[in-house]
C-alpha cells in the first residue's frame, strides 16, 4: 500500500532542527509541490502534508467536495487518549517486545474495542506497536476503517481513527511558536451534511519561563484553524498549568468536555490522576456522557470519552 504525501511549507518559525521526523512506513514523502526554505534564524521549517485515507489494504484518493458522501448519525462517540508511545509515557519509543506482544496487544484491543467509538484520536502515538516493527494500525486499531497518522518526532506523534466516516483533507500543520516539536494533525469529516474539522494535537509541556505563553499562542492557532467551520472537534493533551488556560476556547464559543459544564476530570497521571490536561473541545456540537478510563498498565494518561450531538438536531 502506498500513500503519497504532498509537502508544503506551513510556518517559517521552527525549532525542529534538533529532532528527526519519521514518517509512518505507509507514507512516502513527495516534495515536488513544496520548497525547502530556511527562516532568518537558520532553522529548518517543518513541512505540512496531505495524505490519502487508509482503508484496510486499499488507498482512497481524496475526492472533490462535490463527491463526498455524508454519513448520517444520531450522535458521535469520540475518545481521546495520550497513549504514551506504548511505553507508559516513560520513553519516546515503544517498549513492547516479542515476549509481551500478545499480552499487551490483547489489553489494548480490549479497551479500544469496548469503547465503541466513531472517532478515536491519539497523541504520543507510535506507528510501530512493538520493537519488531508490527504496525499499531494493524495490531490494535484494525477495527477502524480510516486513519490519519502524522509524522513522529521522538516523543510527538498524532493520529485520528474513524470507524465508518471517511477522513478527507488530511494534513499536519506546525505550530508557529513552540519550545518542543508540536503540530496539529487534522482531517475533515462530513456527518449529517455538516463539514467537521477534527484535530488531534499535543501542546507544549514547557512549564518553565513563558510556558503558558507558548500554549496560549498554540490554542489561538487551533481556534484559527477552525474558523471556516461551523462544527469543529479539537482533541489534545493541552499540558495546561492552570485551568484558566482553557478560557480562550470558552471566549471563542467552544464547549469543553473537561473543566466545563461537566466538571473537572483529572487525566494524568493514570496511576493517580491529579491534572485535567486532556480535553475534547468542540463548537457547533453538544457534549454529553463524559467519562474517563484509567489504565496505568497501558498509558500514563486516562482515556477521555464523550458523546457529541449536533445542536440543530437536538433543538
């Protein structure tokens, strides 16, 4: 299976020169439409790409807007999980070996399949499930027909999986301001004749000088990325130091699954949750049934899950 990746420059300010980008095995870079550029500080800029949807063993080319078929659903069940690279968040690469492959695979499948989500968004993803190179896409997310998987930068990789909703207009976009390598993985879905942008990301974990300012800038970039959509879903490990950092979303008309009308859900660490850093933030949609799942033997973060309804359908 071959997925073609078209590269184009998205932002000129970057600190990515110290980390190597690793594309998933099913992605092949194509720089024919992009330009290699360097900003005034001499730092290479991270490129954006748009990839095709992955459906089983076939490749679906992104159709024109006129040909996109809308999926019809009463609601959307969605989960976000900082999955910790299959190393409980302790390492930036998988810690699963041939000795514990079957056991760990069964544990991950058990929880992922039991949630019965339409959308499963993941950060700290690892394209390889184990050290032998078995793909996580095939090993534990095989029940999802579509996948949008971003590049891996040591500890940073974002992915979006959907059961029966095609993912279109896939791309990743580098944050302009960051201390660590951070980007937004996004795709568009069409449900009940609504075009919805779905984003998975992982904000700066810098809690030192100007850490909150980096995240403030990144949250504004997320808001800006959704400005042309009536409906948007933003899943992330936001790494907030204070819940007040979520106020920018509220001020922009978004609703929060965590630290909103449903209260506070601590999601990290999974062994003893004390911080509400994981969230699902939406606009044009109504949130209900917010839940968390702690599985400290699989990740250092809890799963955050909720159900989404279209506001105009629920009136």
